[in-house]
C-alpha cells in the first residue's frame, strides 16, 4: 500500500505545493491531502476485502478525515509517521464496522447520498451525451450521402437514413416501434420533406443540411403530437404530460409524508432535550445519545427537504410544460381547422415548440425517477440504529410542558433594526457599508427580500449549537434575522439573539469548533468552505466510485461460465477471394510458386505483323492575306443511273358522258442514263415519252 508519510515526503521534495509552517515543518496543499486520503481509502477498502468485509473507499477516506478532525494529533497537513498511519487505518476500519452508532450512520448517510446523487446525475448526463453523439453520427452520415447524389440508389439510401434518424428520435420506446409507428412517420416525412426535394437538399452546404434535418426531426414529432391530439394518429406515443404530473404528485406526497413523520420525531427529541437543559436530571435517557440521534434525524430531514424542494420545482416545470402544450395545440387547431393545407411558415414553428416541450417533459420524468431512487436510498438509513427514546420521557414531556416564563427583551437595547428598500439612496448605501461589521436586525415588515434570505447553518440557531453542546434547534424568523458581515443568522429566542449580538465572533468560531469535534455537523450545517478537505465531493470522482483496479490482490473467488452460440452469424462483408478448401488453396499456392520458374516470350506471325496504329502530326498552315486557308480540293466521285425502256397501258373513257367509248392507251418510256451531280450531261436526254399508241 502507498504510505501517507511517503506521499508527504515526496511533496516536500518537490512533488507538490509546499509552504513553510510556523512550527518549522512543511504544510502540504489541499489537493495533495485529498489525493492522499483517497489513496488511504483504497488501502483500507483492500484490507477490509482481505478480511472478507466491504468498506467503500469513499466512506473510508472521509471517515479517516473525520478522525483527523476529532484528534488533532493526526496532523495530515504536516505528514504522519508510519506508526500514526497504521493507527489511523486501524481506527478507521474499527469506525467503519461499528453498529448502532447514530453519528457514524449520519456520516454514512452523507457519503452515500453524495455519491449516489453524483452517480445518478452522471448517468443521466451520459445518456444525454450518448443520444447527442448518435444523432451527430447519423447527421454526418446523412450529410455525406446527400453531398453527391448521382443515382437513384443514393437517393433511396439518403431517405432511409433520414427516416431512421426520425424514428430514433420519435420519443417511442423501441419495444413499441411497430408498423403503425413507421407508417405514420413515413407519411409525416413525405408531407414535410418529399423525395422530390432532395435535389434542392443536395445543393445546400453541410451546416445547412444539419440544421434542416434537425428541424425536420422536431417538425415530424410535432405533427404526430398534433395528430394524437385530434385523434388521427400518434401511434406509440404515451401521454407523457399526464404521466409526469401523476408521478410528480405521488412523489411529492411521499416526501411530504416522510418530512411530517421525521419532523414530529425531531420535535419530540427537541422537547426532551430542552427539558433536560431546563431541569437537569428530569429524563432517564442519555442526553448525549439523544443529541446524536437528533443530529441523525436532522440530517435525514434536511436531505428529504432538499429533494422535496427539487420536486416542487419539477411540479412548476411540468405545469408550465402542460400549459404550453395546451396553448400551442389550441393555436394549431384554430389555425388548421378544416383546411387541408396551411402555410408552413405558420405551423412549422409551432410543431417545433411542441416537440421541444414534449422532450423536456420526458427529461423531467427521468429526473423524478432519479429522485425516487434517492428517496429509497435514504429510507435505508431511517432505522439503522436503536433509538434511545423512552416512553417514560415522552410521557413526561407531554405531562409537564415547558413553562414560557422568558422575559421579552427590547431589541433596540442591543441591536439596531434597519430598513431595507429595493432602491436605496446613496446615503443609505453608505450607511449599510458602515454597518457591515456590526450586527443588525432585519424584520419581515421592512425587508422586501426577507423570505428569500440565505440563512447560515441551514437556519439552525448558533447560540444553541455552542451553548448546548451541538444541539440543533431551528431558529424563529418571527423575532427577526441578524445580519453580520454579509451572513444571516436565525435564533430560537430573544436571549440567544442578544448573546450573539454582544459577541458574534465567539459563536461563529464556536460553531466551527463544535463541527470539528463532531464532524457529522460539517455537511449538515454546510461548513465545508471553512474546514479544509472536509467536502465529500473533493474525495471522489465518478471514476473512483467504480474503480476496482487497485483491489487486485483480493482473496475472494467466484465461478464464471461462458456459453457460446450454436451457430455464428457472419456479419463481415463477403470476400470474393476467400477459399475454404485447403486443397484448392494448396493448388493455387503451387501455381503461384511455379510461376517463379517461368519465362515470358513473344512471337510475331504473318497475320499480326501489319496490325499496328500509325499517328501523324502536322503543322497548321498559315492563313493567306485574303483571309483564306491555303490548300487544294479535288472531287472525283461520279454518280450514274440507268432507266430501261418501259411500256405502260392505261384505259380511257371510263368516266364522262354515257355515250363515251372505252379505249386503251399505251405509253412507252424511253431508256435514260443519269449522271447524278453533273447537270449538263442530263440535258442531252429528254424525259418526254417517245410516243403514245392508242
């Protein structure tokens, strides 16, 4: 295992940031301490696995830091000796294996919640990143195919790729993507982006193609959502707004129930503890045990409130999304009506908004599933220890309520009550700067932002934390809030406010001292920025949670089985030169080897010696002065034709008067010789008939 002391020696020798300390030693940087604590956590987790147990490395790291805060002799900023390191490892392992310890269960709850919350957020983030990467890959493929469309096969491939991208972003589970869904998507795609428009798509640049296809995905989804609304389509689309609304309402009720139950229990603890402080010796249970259990319950309810606040925000988001969907649907119904076609400039933006809102509601559902998983993780820490509450103490508190004999104090005697306005004058701003280092009181009536002021220590009273050994009592804002050096504090009563205003630094430093003695208060009161290396998030990353590469020497064994399929399906492209027959491969190899001993020769025969191609290149003749080209022309072609003598008979007298007599006419055509394109020769022979015999 890596040694902490060795790590610090490396830091002192130049391996990290080192500054001299007042004691003459060396102080290691916070980053170096965090890395060393992470290394120590892995070592402790490995030791636990060797013994057959399991301790998460993150829990071991933070527990080791808790021990160093409780025991100042473990000065991790100056380095530990090997003996101190071994002692720290043993104490950490003993602390991590404790049972029925409310304080350690509080620390375990904090570590588990932080790590699980980060893991779930990372899971959602990785899912979104993978979806974006897949879409980007599909878009790149579409752009590549659509850049040079030259054949019908490329056009069909481009259209199929666009259809697959829209189907993958159709907000329909793969198990429900049937033929009806595909037909609806194909019809919507053809109406928005017909195949005839691919030629214009081919002429655009790559960025315009990506933007056009991205808009096309949302427009097609918007069309299907509108068809679902008017009961004319929407196959496979579930009612996401209704499901999201029902789920978030049910989740809020669960958080409300948990908060109410744990809140009543915290009030019971507070009443019993206050009774013991007011009248020592009244209760039978241990006061320290009750305060530790109250700390655990307060941490539980704070985490519940944190998730409950997120659920409230989710309710607002879902309501706004449903309202926007309703308004856009109504606008589309009014715009479309009974018309078969509408201008795309009017409806396409609304379809785009519908798709974006629908996807936002789907992401909100996923976040609520994550919050439900976090609630289930928290509920595991609800009964992790045996409570010290006794029925006799509870009955005693009910029978003898605390007497309200506290004297009401005049606040003006020990603190100044200031008036704040949204717009302050220059004199008022200067006055506020002068009062920065002085406690001032703010009340609801004169402070517009009173309900949204961020309270220190999660709203718990610093006076009770210091004066009553870390007792967690929520402040009472009705008596006012004290502002000191830009921080706001709430108190349980007038006396607590008065003591704080007389010496604010005493109680502020006292809370930090109490948190170092009981480190479970650090995260509960949000004091990580005041105590170095106390933030759980600094001790882990997502990779560290799943990193088991350092735990390679474990003695644990497991059985492994491998099952192979009966038939393998080859998905590789076909190789035309592949040969499975070994004898055929041997024959081809021998032929190739035999070629190495061959020679190539050629022979010219009588039939082939004259078969050759000749090329001749000449200079272009110069143009003459009259603008003509030099040269001569000769025409040698003669056309000849011969017509033999022909006798033709005609019958006359078939028409005319009734008394006309029929007779026979004989026409004799003489022999004739034609000379084609030589007209003078043709004139020697008359084409008139030689004679007519009747």
